C-alpha cells in the first residue's frame, strides 16, 4: 500500500534534509511509504498540521517529536 501523503511529503519526494544514510532511507521507505504510514512521524504531522508545517529535517522514525 502506498502512503496517502506521498504527494506532499518531502521524504517521499526525496527533498528531506534529515541526515540519513541511503540504506536507512530505503528501509524507512519500505516500512512507512510502502507499508503502514500511520507510524510515520511525517504522516502524522502532515495529517494533523498540514504539509507546510512539516519540518524538512524530520525523519519518519521520529514519532516522539510529534507527541
């Protein structure tokens, strides 16, 4: 299943400034973008606040920042 927010997500659009290795980018894409996006920090921020409020350096696994 593809993430419903991928069209406006800077991570999915490969515009993220988060310091991630290519292997981690692929792992997060597999887990969140192509898996269950509800656990993705970017999905939560975009869903609750809108994509303009989503920090470009937020990584998908940084859910603790969103709570």
